[in-house]
C-alpha cells in the first residue's frame, strides 16, 4: 500500500513538495503524487519571488492551480513560506526600508494567507531566521526584516498569519538541526531559544518544521541529539513536522545499488528516531521522484550521473528509499 496509507494507519501524514510545472505537465507523475501523498507543499510558488513580480502586484496563477489540484484530489496543502531571506524579488532590495517594512510585511501576509484561508493545513510562517554565524547573541540572522523591524518581526509575522487564517497551523521552519557538529549544536540551541521566547510571549505558533535535507555521506547524524532536541521542542507544547526531507547522494560512489542502499539507510535511521517522538505529525519529502529534484541543478554529481535522493526513481519506480520510509512508518 502507498506511503499515505502506511502513515495514516499511525495517525501520521506523508506528503511531498511539488511544483506547478511538473504537476501540470506530467500526468503519470501527478497520478503517482496523488496515490502516494496525503499532503503537498508548493516548492516555490508561494515565495515572494513567485508571488510579487512588482511591489504593487500579486501573481497567484500557479499557487491557485496547486491549491485547486490538492483540493480536487482530496489532499491537504501546506504553505511555504511567508518570510525567508531567499527567493525575494529583485525590487525587494531597493524598495523596502524602515518606513514601509512593517506595512509591507503585514500586507503580504494578510493578502496571501487571507486568499487561501481555510484551505491550508499549515504555514511555514518564517523560514531559516536563525543563523548563529551572524554573531548575534540571540542567534538570529542579520537581514532586512531584522534590520528594519528588530527581532520582533518574527512575532509580528505569526500574529498577522493567525489573524488572516485562524484555522491554519503555524510553523517556524529551519534546517541543519540533526548533525553532531558545533554549527548545528549552536543552531539547535538558538532555535530552542527562539521558540521558547515566542511561546512565552503568547505568539500563535503551533509547530516546528525540521527540513531534514540530509547527506548520504555524512556520518555526523546523531540520533541522541535529534531525539533530545525533539523532546525539548515538544515540551514547549509544539508539534513537529519533518518538512523537506531528502538525502543527497552527491558524493557517494557511482554504483547505483550502493548509492540507493546508503540513501535508504539514512532515511530509515532518521525516521526511526523522528517517528518515535509523539509530537511528530507529518513527514514530507522535498519531491517524490528523482525526475524532479532541486538537487539535480543545485548539488549535481561530479560524474554527471543523475542524482537519486527521493523515494521514487526517475521512472517513478519505488526505490530502496521508498521501502525504508515504508518500514519506518510500519514500525512507528
Ligand atoms: O521561476 C524561474 C523560471 O521563470 C525560470 O524559467 C527558471 C529557470 O531556471 O528558474 C525559475 O526559478 C527557479 C525556482 O526554483 C523555480 O523553479 C530558481 O532559479 C531556483 O533558484 C529556485 O530554486 C528553489 C529554491 O528553493 C529557491 O527558491 C528550489 O527549486 C527549491 O527546491 C528550494 O527549496 C528550498 C526551500 O524553499 C527551503 N529550504 C531549502 C530548500 C532547498 O534549497
């Protein structure tokens, strides 16, 4: 049976990131998505760059199409993302200043979240706002919203989203939270501090999204650290979603069986830990099939062999990674 059913048996959601381009042009792929997934998330269509071609115009064609696709197939939909330092339109750098920042942020969130109110399971309200390398004591990333609005821009964003859609689950989403490195330890600490602060101020935040972009060649995955971190998050009264899981085989040997085995092992090790935590409610992979993955263009292999980071191969066949995810769900 498909992943959605195996997860549903345990009261969990399985889903994947999709794009308007792939779903609307590739029927066999769209059919596999509808069969395996219970929840979808647009890979780029809800980012500022996609929605805001000019400062005073919104462009909703692609995101509307995706929201309608999900509804027509009876699938849930996530929103990603309202506040992120990447995927901003070019005009952002010159048109945003301390005088209009608050209004611009409020208006963006009211318009986008309001448009889909009642149709979105959960929003990644703020994405990757923690960046300990920037040297602030609170670990927050130095970037325009922080510069213009101070650290409270995060709380402002959550309040605006809650007002526009009181039913949606609101999440803070971040990456690099599972490995046993100094950098990721600092990130876990800063994320926890941020979540604690938001909760203590009564901010409407309901979940942490853990992206889980993993490296098949990394031996730094630390089950104990991840487990403790998830417990700490859960003890704040927050749910947890694994929001963008994939395992890059960029640096693994060329042999496909070897690569697939290592990738599958990473999925299984990780999910065995994650699905033990009762606060975890959903697992989404960042794509479903190797036919469409950001890693192909952004982290290609030196030998030019196509990358294989996802549950289905480029021919839409289930891989060892699919089996590993299924097994982890079965034993959850
Ligand atoms: O929209 C243009 C299109 O008009 C043009 O024809 C095409 C040509 O390359 O580019 C299109 O934009 C691309 C966009 O994806 C939509 O496909 C951008 O170049 C490309 O940079 C962009 O990459 C996305 C990236 O976020 C930045 O938005 C990736 O697909 C997407 O997988 C990635 O996702 C992020 C999550 O949002 C946050 N966590 C990390 C994750 C991976 O980086």
